[in-house]
């Protein structure tokens, strides 16, 4: 996996590309060079990176390992031990506001990109009403996407290439492109939309902007036994949020065997309580969003906006 602090390979040497000119950062052809490291989307992504690094330092000082514990409690059923969460310390508001700042800068990358696409279409001559109408859409399917751009305040903002560029970053895009090649996705469209990186990022950003500070929850990240035990299994609820004092799982074992509970070690980590995707650590989620935007989504959008077919992601 690449270092999240490393610049994407195509941005490593910007001197090979036209240097941005004038206050509007447009080149001689009247087009903002998307590779320009001073473009708004890269400035936003750099600021997000700074916030993410600050959050990692805060998490180290907060010490997740000592901020909660899991009590193993016997139940009325033999061979069944309850796992009860006990929250000992809550994250400081300084961490929560910094997380909100990171989310805002990450999501703002997309709106900056959408504004650039509209500027290309309209030649930089945008009314205040048009400027206010620009926002990056995230749609569940092609029908919703087309309807969104057909709205009165959207239909004149983007040309053919710019519409294709916005479409190639949508949650349904890869499914749509694969279908054209005869490939069928195994994931249901609704599930794919729910776990999409941009959908999750947009939801968390909107909640932070308009409702409340980011809500964090504990989840079980890893479990192991510190010594050899008889056959047993963990039945754990991975969905969040988990409440203080809640039983979130059970250790199941043969009543005729020695209780494996004393050898069980659970690693609990903080995650986003409102994230509709799969639970992951705070810093891991933020790193993934940053990498997804800077190394995949933003380049893909502008490559398509320049009249090229959408790049294909190849997993090694």
C-alpha cells in the first residue's frame, strides 16, 4: 500500500505540465491545469492531510487501549460469556472538531472540482446564482444522476465532457462501465451505494456541518487468545454504534472445557458512529478517503473531462 503522505505519481513532477497562469490559474488555452499543485482541490487535500496527521497524534495521546474495557460476564447459559463494553474516557472535543475540519476539506475537494468543470463549460463567466448552484453530486444510479443535472439550476453548468467527468466518479460508475463490457457486479446496487467512499464522506461532512460534532463509537477491531484454549467462537455485533454498558457479543465454548475467557484479548478502536459503511478506525477511514480522492477520483474526473475514456482500476 502506498504511503498516504507520498504525492500521487502523476503529480511528482509538475514541471512537465503547463504552469498555471494569472490570478484565475488558467493556462493560455483558458483551462485550469488540474495538475497544478496550487489548484483549489490540491490545496484542500493538503489541508486535510495536515488535519489527519494531527488527529493521529491526538489518538496516540488519547490512548484508545486505556479509554475503554470489555468485561466478561457469565450468563444463565452454560458455555456462554457476555462481552460488555465499559467506556472509561470520551474523546476530547478538540479531536472531534479537527475530525470535522478534515471531513470538510476532503469533501470540499469535490466541490472545487465541480466548480472547475462548470468554469470550463461557461468560460469562467458565471453568475452568482450559477456559482451558488455548483456542487458535486453523489447519485445512486444513472437515472438519478441524469435527473439531478437536468434540474433548472444545473442543466447549463456542464458540457458533454464535464457531465461524463462527473458521472465517472459516481457510486454507480464502475458498475455501469463494467456492464458495457459484459461484466456483472456481485454487489447489489443499494449495498454498493451504502458503502461508497464518497457517499459516506458526504454524509459525515453534512452531519458535522449542519447538526452536531462527529459521533464516535467503539468497535472490536481485533481479537486473539494469549494462550492455547479449547475450541470456541466469538459471536460479536460489528455494527455501530455501541453504547456504554451494552453487551455487544458473546464468547461461546463447550461447558465441559476450561473457560477460555481469561485468555481472550480484544482490541477496541474508535470509529465513526454515523458511517453507513463497514466499521474501521478513524485514522484508517480518513487515510482511505484522502487516498481515494487524490489518487483515483480527482485524476479520473479530469482525464475524462479532457475527452478521454475513464481509466480502469487494476488491483494487484
